């Protein structure tokens, strides 16, 4: 396919639309995985796991399209701007992060199945529901940042990661106290720890996506310190 500047832009926009749709599919998986956990619903959990095949197929399609674009540009000697190259790299990297989030959704769904089959069902702590809603909100916001090429919203996502870590710490402290009082089975506490860890992992993947949005729109490279996120100028930029 010809790779004129106009054609390259059109193909990039088409790929970004596919990426946004992939983000929506992954968000649906995450919401369903949490529903399966709260409802102790093994059937819903199985549906989440089955959806992973759709995500994987779209992941491969988007990756191949990125490679095809750059291959066509190379063969035709097209002179791509840094912004155009960043756009393709962003799509490829975000596509990979979304596929990894989908894998975490499968892990959550598998744990939902374990909870549904447990002989004794223990209610999830209220803090966990708040954390789950926070993780869903972070994924929703980062998907919107990709759709709008919005670095401001991407920065909000970066700052939201710390809230998920705080929720995880609170959940684990509460679980330890309940175990000590004999009010929570150890198996359930272990599952809470695993689910909270997976939530934190999803937030990490979302911050990686947010970094790519900032890189595309500003050229800045985002790095995380112990207390905050910082943006560094790209040494390759003029």
C-alpha cells in the first residue's frame, strides 16, 4: 500500500481507532472480572476467560499492521517525522500493555471461580470494592487519554497509581487483623492478597500507557521516582 504522508496519517488514525476499541474490550473484561468476584459467579468468570481469545487476535492484528506500515515506509524511502514515528511506536507499545491487562483480567476471573467454589463464602471488604472501582476508573481514563491524545488526563492517571497501592496496603492490614482475631480464613486472605496485587499490576500497566500518550503528544520521557513522576526532555528531539 502506498505510504504518502496523507496515506500514512490515514493508516495511523485507523490503527489508533482499532487501539481505542481494543481498550474498550479490555475495560469490559475488567468490569466483568470484578463482577464475577463480587457475585461469586463462576459462569461470568468463564465468559471473561473466553474473551481473552478475542483480545489476543486483535493484539496480533494491530501489531502486524504497525509492522506493515513501517515496512512500507522503509521500502518506499518515505521520510517520516519524529511525530509520525512516535505515533506508530505508541500504538505498538500500548497494544502490548492492553494485552497484558487482559491477561490479568483472566487471572482475576480464575480467582473468581475459586471464590465461587469455596465451601465458605466470605464477603469482600468495602475497601476492596473501592479499590476495584479505582482501577476501573484508571483504565477508563487512560483509554480516554489515548482517544483524545490528552497528556493532561495521562498525567492524572500517573498520579492515581499511588491510590491503588494505598488501598492494597489497607486491605492487607485489615486482613491480617481479621486473621489474628479468627474472623477471616487464611485461604480467603490469601486470595485477597492475590487480587489486590493484580489490581496494582493493572494500575502499573495503565501508567505505562499514560507514559506513551505523554511521549507522543509532548516528546517528554516520563520516569517514576520514589515519591513522584517526572518528565524529562527527549535528548533526540531538536
